[in-house]
């Protein structure tokens, strides 16, 4: 006899329903915006959240060049990168990454600043890398996913 009146249901790859979400980054604080985006990418806002599967939504962030950072963090915050060679430690700040995002050599939808910030909030596994590929960031309001039925959400209403 079954003693429980309910069972916890885990999603399977066949039952996952991924949606498309558009977020406007105009006048949003970078860290607060990215923490909510990371939760959407993981699928934590869904009732059937399963930690070992990619059950999150696809996120399109528009107007990324209008994002703000409090105080003077855009110029004073430093990120480090190491090339692997002696003396190969490189420093850069968010303003450098924002400028780099305007380059034509950067792949469309891959904003270096947003990737750097959101990547730190996702799992450091293959699953986290797969979830990071579900994020597309654009500096303008136009994006190539106009034909996808994406819902526009207000990021300020999420917890």
C-alpha cells in the first residue's frame, strides 16, 4: 500500500517545455538583473524545477547598453583573466567589456559583460554551459528572434 497521497514529479527531457522570454535591460542594475536571468535560465521559477536537467527558458535581453552599475563600478571594478603564460595576468573592467560588445567581431547575441556576470551564477558544469547558451543579449531593441512567440516580462516583478 502506498503511504503517501502525493508523489514528487521529476521532469524528463521529453516533458520539458521551454519558452522564450524577452527582458528589457533599460535602467536595470546589472547584478540584480543577471541574478534573475540566471534563475530563469536554470528554471527555478517553474513548478517542475529539476536541478539536473536544462529545464529553464530561453532568454533574450534587449537594450543591454543601457544597463547601469551603482556607484562608479563600471570603471573601478576589475575582472582578472590569466593567459596561462608567465606574466599573462590581464585585468579589465565592465566599461571595457561594454565597449568590446560593440565590436563587429563579437558573435551576435554574445555580450561579453553579461556572459561574464551570468556565468558566475550558473553551475560550473556542462549543464551550466548548456544553460548559458540559452541567453541572447543585444545592445539594441531589435533581435533576430522576432518570429519566435516570445513573451515580454517585467524583471522587476520577479523575486
